[in-house]
């Protein structure tokens, strides 16, 4: 009895005598596998070579699966053998993206007069008057800030960037930061400044403010609208219809690979679109 290296099962070959013993030591087997005779003795007689796109009892082959975007970071998820069986259920690329996925609300204490967030982006926020707490999904808030900055920069000579979104978010939350932090931000000391405010902490928590903004921008470009955080948490129907595009120099980042591997500053371009009637977004 021998093992077929293509079908990965044992079979009995009666037409040819065995050319090697199965019980060879591992080191000897390794040198045999590299020998030019290996293919002739390892294939099942009369069986076609397994196609890279064929489905097996274990599920489709890895080569037949298409890469897709992670629902947290917006980067490409490359198919792996261990995911082949349940590829359609794989939505996140890593444990990190699982723990940082959109949809978690950050809560903080606020007075009866205090708005959840200072401006129109408060759509991502809620206030619970009884408990005197406010809450927001920071990922949703970040997506809305990307859209707002891209929209506000529409038509200006120099396109706004993801860094402008960082400034917008800090500006939005500024009324909530403790006084000592507000003073230190002017000195560029915000990164080192410990800040007890949950909203500020959430904004700077892993993966950090810069990557958080870029993730939100990638999601807006590469995911279907219904998969973006702001669509579920805060319907965008009162805002101008349109979408955001990411640009680097004269290049528009359109494909999953473009968006996944872009390095350096990323510009935001607003593309106005007419909204279909009765659309939720
Ligand atoms: Zn991811």
C-alpha cells in the first residue's frame, strides 16, 4: 500500500511493484521527494492530476477562492487552507481585527445639557438622560468624519487627507476633553498626554488614531455600503449624496490591492452622486 501525494489517501497498486518503502525515515523521504523520479511513483495510476480549482470533500481548494476585504481594517484577506471549508463566514483577517471591529459603543458621563458630540457628527452618538451618560461607536464616528472632511474639501485646490480627519475628530471631541489636555494639544503633546476621558482613550486605543482613520477610509471605499459602520448606526440620509475616493498623487485607489497596500499620505476626494428615491443612504 502506498500514499498518493495528490489525492492524499492510501491506495493499493497492483500494476507496479513499489519503488520505495513507506516506512523510510523522514530524512530519507525528504531527499526522495526532491528526486526527479518522485512524480512518477507518487501519482495514482489512471487518476487525473487534481485540479487547483476543484472542490473536494473538505471544501473548495484554496486556489479557487477569491481574496476579500476585512470588515474591520478593509485590507485584503488572502484565502488559507484552514479557512477553505467556511470561507464565506470569514469576515475578519485576524484576532486583532476581531477585537477592534466596529459596533462597540464607548460610554461616558455627561451633564443634562451636554450634547453627545459637539457637531452634526453627533449622529453617531446617543445620550441617555436617565443615566446621564453619552455613548458613541468610535468607528462609526470616524467613518462619518472621513465623509464630512471629504465633502467639505470638495472643489478645493489641495484635497484633504486622512490627517485632516484626525484633526476633525479631535476638534469634534474637544469639548469633552479635560482642560489640561486641551492646553497640551496646542503644543503637539497630545500623543504623550494621558487622558482619562473614555472617548479620547477609545479614539487613541489600538490600532491608534492614524490607523483608525485609514481603516475607516478603506472600509468606505472597498466595502458595500451596508457593511460600513455608519450605515447601521446612523443612516446618512440627511447628508449630501455621494461617496469618497482615496487618492495618492494622481492615482485613485480603487482595487482591493491598491487600498490594502497604500503607503504614505492618502487624499480624500468627494464624488457627488444622485441618491435614488427612498434609499436609506
Ligand atoms: Zn483586518
